[in-house]
């Protein structure tokens, strides 16, 4: 099972880019939990 956990972000475009970047950085997503956090302001 693969899980992607994200912080709430109203800018869906930037969130999608961060999720894509996190996924592309992994060799495989098998049995992984990927966290995508909104950057600190």
C-alpha cells in the first residue's frame, strides 16, 4: 500500500508540483509513506 500525506494548501497547483517532485524522487513507491509539507513562510 502506498500513502501520500500532505499538509493543507490552498494553492493546488504548487501542491501538485510538490507531490509530483516527491514521487519522482523515489525509485519505487511500493510500501512507502510519502510526506509532502507546505513550506514555512
